[in-house]
């Protein structure tokens, strides 16, 4: 459903992404792993239209995204969860979720979507009247991900959902992502936590210094000597 072909992205004179090609199929969970500064966030921001590639093409369900404004990309069904979630701390859990259904297409269905989300994730129902900033770090990340579902997306972009969380909490957040995956959503996640991220992915890419240096199914990644040595620490 998403095809990225030889995309290069610059910040001024500085090239952050070099000829990156990547695809995500319907219902697939794809992870892009790589160290800090490799270009993971840049890649997601380019897909969601916050940055424009200097060359290459991005196609989503037959539509060219690479010259499209960000709000039109959301309307096509791509939701991005930025690193750290960017919640409104002084709004309740319920209000944060409602903010996610701003699109005309999603607004009419907001009550039904909300009910679905509460059904799937009862913790958010229990906490719906609490301010977002009273939630734990893990719960905040879950709320940010749940909020992205309110726009009724087809593809969800997740920027480092494990960022800043304790290992035990990361496991819970990834279980949450797994539940969303089970609902049939396509997910493209970028992560530094290679071991845990690979566990819930179908396919993976490794990005280093703005270049894709490896790609393959999860199993190949988990068994790869270089990945193990450099990123899993076995
Ligand atoms: N707004 C920006 N202006 C200039 N350089 C940037 C900007 N954002 C990121 N970079 C640079 O682009 C590279 C990739 O950054 P980023 O995509 O944030 O990496 P990652 O998400 O993998 O940690 C890094 O060298 C970073 O310093
Ligand atoms: Mg990043």
C-alpha cells in the first residue's frame, strides 16, 4: 500500500536520507531500526508530508504523496504518532482522543470509534476523565497511539514508541501495538529498541547514516550476525 522509491531528503545543504526505498503492504507491520541520528524520524516526517523529498517518489494506495500537503496525506489514511506522543497535557484522556477525530470523515464516526477504543483498551476508559499529564509514561504513549486510531487510518506511523520508557513498560506498550496490529492496521514503526521491536514485526529494515543497509523478514534479522552483534547485544 505504501511504496517509497529512491527518496533523498535534505535539511538545507545537509543530506539526511540517501536513495531510500521501502514498502509496506496491507496489514503488514514493518519496522525500521537504526541508531540515533540515522534518519528514522526524517523518513516518517517525509511520508507524512512534514518534509519534502528532493528526489524519489512516495506512493500510497496509488496516490503520489511526495508533493502533497500534510493534511491531505492524513485524509488519505496515514496517521503519524510523533516521538513522545505530543499529547495535550491539560486535556483529559477523552478530550485528547476527540482531538484525533478532527477529519470530516472521522468526525461522524467518532462516538463509535471511541467506543471501539475503550473496548480494546479498558485502561483508557477507566482514565478517560483524567488529565493526560497524570498518566504514567507508558499510558501516555498508549493514549498517543490510540488517538491516531481516531482518524480511522489505514497506515499508522510510529516514531520510537519505546522512547524514554523503562524496559517493563516498553513490553506493555509493544503489547498494545500488537493488539492494534491484530485489528488489521498496517504499521510502519521506527525504533532503536531492536530486540523488542523485531518481535512484533513481519519485516524489517536497518537504516544507518541515512541509508538502508539491510532488509528482510523478521526471522532473517533476528538470526543476522551483524544485527545481533551491533544491535541486540548477543
Ligand atoms: N531540523 C533539522 N535540521 C537539520 N538537521 C536535522 C534536523 N532534524 C534532524 N537533523 C539531522 O538529520 C539526521 C537524521 O535525524 P533523525 O531523522 O532525527 O534521526 P533519528 O530519528 O534516526 O534519530 C541527523 O544527523 C540529525 O542531526
Ligand atoms: Mg528520531
